[in-house]
């Protein structure tokens, strides 16, 4: 194993499907023990990028290492030390929970397989249901089984592709607590998600759209780099106000959050001018910090303009 | 580091066994299909049909005509179901398919026979199905040369059939009584194995892809050859169960002779089973979904029945069809099975049929491996 602190270190990673560029020259560095969030709309190339990191696909261009192994020609070594959790549940539904874990443990030649499987079952809290078929589990339990299965060979890097899609909030919170525990023990985690609250639980983020990496850094850095100004307003007849504002110059987003409207734009002066035209005593206007979602939508709109 | 690892291969084998055990219906089919085919083909197919419905239009009722009719009856091939009066009647019977043959004995039959004028007996056959009429027509010819000898004593002996200038002696080796089952039942072994082995494994990899488990499998260090070999091994066991079922039935139900060495047959069966499994896996890597995989398997199965010498004589086919047939593993396996069981062939005699089997196995495996690698990229 290499001693450098960069678990993932790739530059210019590109993948084409036919003549369509799915991943366009992405650079990414991830440090050991970091939880790195990967955000982006559907079809933005997140899954393809992850598949290149774990050795399922070969990049068409670009170089780099994953766990110190070359992503272009040392894929078997990478596969040995990476845990990859696919977007869709991809363990055997006609095998029991124990049989699935045992199968994966055999594939990775885990030492002392029996106790590894037993430990994993107990951590999962499934020891007494270990003979249940995986296909009979609910979405949340399937996700926990999948996580347990990709941890059974003690990987050094965990690649999670939308692990919490369709999982209830409590199970999601437990899942994230577990991820933080693992990261504290030195495991590196790259995770893709659509949920903004999850983005805020990552150490660092990258935003990818249409194959291009648009923003990266800590949460604050990403928020700042969007250079977005946001106003909130409360008061009467908000739907009419929203319609009125939507057409104004400098107003890029008007979103209703319950009894509040969020107004965002990249040009603070134009936005302030727009606000001034409709401002009166019935409304309570405040300038606030942009949320991750505001930034997310803004980045997505820009990406559409730039790459479509 | 990248070489074959037994523990990964074994993990796949165990997983396949568990899945096979869980899928009761498929498992029952794997045993049920050979039994059903054995019953249907073994008892139903007969390439030497007898007791065919026949109409007689006898214009002459003399003793010679009666001898002729009697001889036809005892030959087993003809069952006289109609005594017709007119030609229109016989034509109608043929047209309706009520009779397969019409035998017309002319009114001057006895007179001409006694005068040595070689009377003509017209045998009309419904030859829409040549296989049904062929053996019976062949029997008619041999009848003519022998039936009247007893009725033509003394001075009439000069009318007896004369021997030809050459005496052909026929020894029908290996199956002198021309029993169809001796040919069909051993052949069924190849057909049953082709059908079940190819279909089952054709589904193997497509199913993994459809259920999404393939992506996971590819993300692990497991190598393509380990997956293929691991998926093949459990079904070799199934194949051997089928071979045993068929052999037991051949022996006990059909009394098929087993002259050669059964251990040799079991050993050769391994290559044939593996060749079919490799073919199935190759279909599996080519198909996009399970339906396509099954269709490909059927596409392979039909020539394996029709062009291999299972149903129709191999040497009766045109050159190109023989060439196609020679590429199919079943062609060679059929010759091996029949050779071992009926003729008592040993390793030396079957060697010319064995290497094409091995070649097929290697090619199918290589194509499958090559295709498997590209499943995600």
C-alpha cells in the first residue's frame, strides 16, 4: 500500500459512450478518512465516474490512481480493496442474508470467514433473521445488507452510488452515523446523493453536471463559489408576488417554502433592484445565506446553458 | 495475482447450487424434460411402420389371388380394411386418407400367371409421407419372389421365381431386427442434454444482468473464467443425472443393448455436457435479456435435432447440410453414444468424433469469455 494520504488522485478522467462524452476531463483528489459527496442531476455521469474508479470501466482518457493503483491497468488490485455499493440492490434475492454475506466473503477470501459473517450479521442486527431471503427485505434493510456486504472484506475505500434513495429518514440518519463512524476509523468514502441534507454531512463536495465538474470544496466553499444572493420574503398573496418577480431581470429562482418565498440570483445589484420594485410594508424582506438547494438548482441551470 | 483462484470459483459453484435448490420448478423441469422426451420419442417414433390400412380391389377371386392377399396380410405391413369394387371407390379411399395402399388384382391374374405371362398387380400408395410407405413397398417386392412357390408344384415349378444371377446376403449388424428404439433412445441422450443444458446456462448470465447482480459480480475480483466454470460445474452434475436416467430407461424400458463400456460413455459425456454449457453461456453473453437467450438456445436446438442424424439419416443430407451438421456437437455425440452402446466401440473408434467435441468446447468457451469481458464497457 502506498503511504500517500491521497486515496483517490485522478486527472482528466474522460469517458465516451459512442460520440457522447459522459464524463469530461474530471480531476479529483480525495484524502484518507474523508467523506466526499458527489452531487449532480440524473444522468450527469456520477455512476460512470464511480465505475471508472472501482475498475468496472476503463477511462478513455486521463490518468490517476485509486488506492495507489493505476485506474487504467491495475483494476484487479483496485477491486480487491474497494467496497462498491451499486445504485440498485444487486445482491441475490433468492439467497438468504447469511448466504449473500458468505458468498461475498468467499469471493474476497476473507480470513476466518465464519466469524466475519457472524460479526457482520450482528452489527446489522440481523443475526436472528439470517435465514430470511434477501428478496423479502424492505428497502431500508436491503440497503443495510448491501452496506454490510461491501464492508465484509474490510475495504479501504467505499464507493456508494445513491445509497439512500428510497430509504426513510430514520434509516438514512442511522446510515450516515455509520458512515461517519467508518470514516473516523480511517475509511475513505465517496458517496453520490440527491439529498441536500446529506450533502451537508459530507466533509467535501463536488458538483457534476453533464459530465463536467462545476464546483468543489467544503460546503461553505461550494456555497461561496456559486456567488448566489438570496432574499426571503413573507407576507400576503405570495403566489401572485412570485409570478410578478419571476419575469424580472436578475431574478433567477423564485421558490416557495411554505409561507416563505426564496429569491435567488447571481447579480446582487440586479436582484436588489428587483426586490425594490415590489417592496412595501405588507412584506417582510430579508437577505439570507443561500441554501445548498438554491446553489444546486443554480448550478444545474448554468450547466444547461453552457453544455446543452 | 490474476490467476484462477479456487476459492472464488468455489464461491460461484456454491451460490449456483443454492439458487438451483431454491428454484424448484426449474429443477423439476431438468428431470422431467428427459423423462417426458424419453416417453414421447421412445414409444412414439417408429421408422418401420406396420399394419397400414389397405384396400383390395380383386377382380380375380381365384386361389392364386387369395394366396397373394393372404401373404400381404401375414407380412404385417398391410392391414386390409376394405374390399373395393370399383376404381372410383379406391381413388376416393386414397383421397380421403382412409387407406394408405390400394392393391389392384386384375381379372386375368390367375390365367396369366399360369401361362407364365407375368401378370401385373398394381400397388397404389398414398406417398405423401414417403417414410410411411417405403418399408411396406420394399416388403412387397420380396413377397413376389416367394409366395407362389408352394402353389406351383410339379410341372408348374418352371413358373416359380428364379434366383437372380447374384445371391445377395444381407447381414444387418448391430440392429438386425431394425428396432427403431435402438436408434432413437441413445440418440435422445444427446438431444435432451442439448436442450436442457443450453437453455439453462443461456439464462445464467442474462439473469444476473437483468437482476442487476452482474454489476456487483464484476466489481469483485472474480475473474470471467471463474464465473463461467463456476456456473458450468453444477449443471454438469445435472447433466449426469439426465444421462443416468436415460441409460436406466434405455435398459429397463426399451431393452437397448449396451455392448460397449459405460464408464467410457460417462467420460465422453463430460465433454459433450461441457460443450453445451459453454454454448449456453455464450448465448447468455450475446443476449440482452432472458427471452433473447432462450430464443438463441432454440435456434441452436433445432439444427441439433434435424441436422445431426437424430431424426433423419445424416448421409441422406446434401453436402452443405452435412457440413453444418458436422459443426454441431450433437452430431458427434450421437455417433459416440450409438457406437458405444450398439457397436461396442472403444476409445480408438470414437476418437475421430471426440476431437470435434473438444474443439467446439474450446471455441464456445473462448467466445463466451471474450464476450463476458465486455459486459459493462
